[in-house]
């Protein structure tokens, strides 16, 4: 029986052709990755229009199954999360084959309701897997040793 994947591993590799936002050219770029209540933030890559992140996060797949990636310019203002550069929504439902890594360049777009202009692209890979909802992997231990009691499992942890 094949299990439907319930986790997604998202790797933000790099971006290219980001518009200049900084005073001295380039962008002090970082990316937020979110799905449902999960949210991750990459490191800031300074003064570049082609940041290289190579950062990965794992998230449980939620009902709407859409990952939102947003690129910002770090304006070093403590009251702001940064200046918006562009974003993309990736619907996991549009990906048919969950057994392979899906990697591609996605065009960054403007905020909803704003006129689209060139905002660059982001290189992302997605991989899917199933994760047991039990804690401590008790099921895995139980299948390897037929006569393992719960007391034995607790002592081995």
C-alpha cells in the first residue's frame, strides 16, 4: 500500500535577476517559505541580484497544499520585515509525481492587485515523504523485534 506523502522538503537554491533595492546596487535578499502555520526564513545575502541560499526546510502538508515563497530586501529597519521584492505560490496539487524531486525556476510576481513588473526568478526544489505521526518511532522498533515490550522500548530511548 502506497502512503500519501504528508511532508514536503523545500530547498531554496538561488534567485536571479532581482531588481535593485539597495542604496549601492543589488539586494540584501532573504526569502520566507510558508505553508499553513509553518514559516521559515533564509539567511540574508547582501548586495547581490543573484543570491545563493541553498537552504532547506521541512513542512507538514496542509489542506490547501500551497507553498508561498516571498523574497524581501533587508532594509535593516527593526520595525519592518523588509522591502517586498516578489513572491510565488507553488501548488503541490499541480505536481503529479510525488516520487521524484521537482526542481524549477519560478517567476516572482507582484503583490495581489498590483501591476506585474519584472521581479526576477527563484530556483526551488520540492521533495515529498511520509512521516509517521507516532512519537519515538515505536512502530518501527516493534516491527524489528517481535517480543519487544513497551518497557524495553522506553529503556532503549
